[in-house]
C-alpha cells in the first residue's frame, strides 16, 4: 500500500512540475515578446533622432545612406536584446521535467512489495 501511495505521489509531483515548467515557459516567452517590442521602439527612436540630427546639420537624405544608418542603429540597439533572447531560449531548453518511470521503481522495490 505504501508503494502505491509513493507512486501516486510521484505522478502528482510530475504533473505539478510539468505545469510549473509550462508556466515558466509562458513567462519567458512573454518577456521575449516584450523585449522585441522595446527593441523596435528603441530603433525607431534612434532612427528619428539620427534623422533629426542630420536634418539639423543641413544634410538631406540624399547625402547619406539611410540603409547604412538604419543597419548600424539596429545592430547597436539589438545586441543587448539578442543576448537576452538567447539567455531566455537557453532557460526554456533547460525547463525539462523528468517523467517518473514507475516500472523501474516497482522492479527495484519488488522484494518489499512481495515480502
């Protein structure tokens, strides 16, 4: 009887751990989405500031490569978020829950069960 209670407890703990891991994954994915939105807003602000700076100095869009400026701004702004995204993806990969193998437990405790 004690073995049965132990097995049921292990299954319930596994299900709880599985739900907890799923919740943590959802939180991490929500954080990634929020970081992407923040990164996009920073790029837009930096690009607007760069355009204003060039416009104030008398340069027009024809005198500099807008694509080059945009590329540089994306790289500068995106780097910390890309690092954070990779860290979050690593966290998701590490959120594995080991499923209990009740057959192995029963076989290892066969003497207790039979005796």
